[in-house]
């Protein structure tokens, strides 16, 4: 009469099934199937899992699972098996369609939130502003001064309340009429609803 391990091993070999294939088909680690066939009970997980593996392996090989479980209980005292393996350690990561959909959904949510944050950041931050002309504290004898600079393409630019056109690269250019003496020029770049970026220039007109 064959014992527990011999029954499993001989039936598997009779069906010409390798341990690797059995482990893959049953989604059970190969070392546990080897432990069952060699009756190395101490290498098995907790009794609940061990009994489940025995039942699954027996059905897979076409054996009587109840008979094998009876042999297992007769040959091994479950109370002697150290409880060192938890369900969390035995749990495997399976990439199922549901998990894939959940991952895609999470990525979509994160992408949307990132987009909203970027949009709000651009709305509530002032645009960059660079003044090329005139230079600070400039003196001129000409009644007209050239206002030129660079900002961001979607910004609006005004000079002492007068708007200047901004091209698709963020460049702006225009003329400002001076009065005698010292002229304070305020150049403002802003997005809609955003804080304004202000810069000032002082130009003296002498005759």
C-alpha cells in the first residue's frame, strides 16, 4: 500500500506531468508540491492552506481528495507545524482585467488632477515680463520713446493704461509719447484673473 507522498508522486508521473507544469496549472508554489510528495510537512504553510493544496492537487491528478486528506491527518499531526507563513505571504499578485481598469482609472484621475493644478497655477501666477526698451533712468531729446519687451504669448500688456499688441511669441512693441521733464512709465503684464507683473521705467525728456 502506497503512502501519502508516493500516491501523489506516482500518479503525477503516470500522467507525465512535471512539477513545474503542475505548479503553474494549480497556481501553487513548486516547493509546496515537492513538500507534499516527499511528506516534508514542516515546509508547508499553515494547515488551512496545506489541506487546500492537498485537495487541489488530488483533484488535479484524479485522486480521491478525501482519502488523501485522511492519510495526511493520519501521518502528520498538524499541531506540530509551526505557524510561520501568513495569508499575506501566500497571496500572489494577479494582473486581472479589473485591476488593469482600476490602474487606468487611477492614472486618469491623477492626470486630471495634475492638469487642474497646472491650469490653476498658471491662472493665479503672474506672467513673466522682460523690458528691453527703454532702459531705466533714460534721458532723451526725442518726444517719443520706444516700448519693447517680452512676456508670455497669452498675456496682455499695458503701458500707463494703454494696451500694446503681443505676438504669438510673447513679444510686444509700441510707442509712448513723453512730456517735458521726468516721465514715470508703468508696464504691466497679466493673465485674466491672475496677479499682475509690474515694472517701471523713468525717462527724462530734455529740450
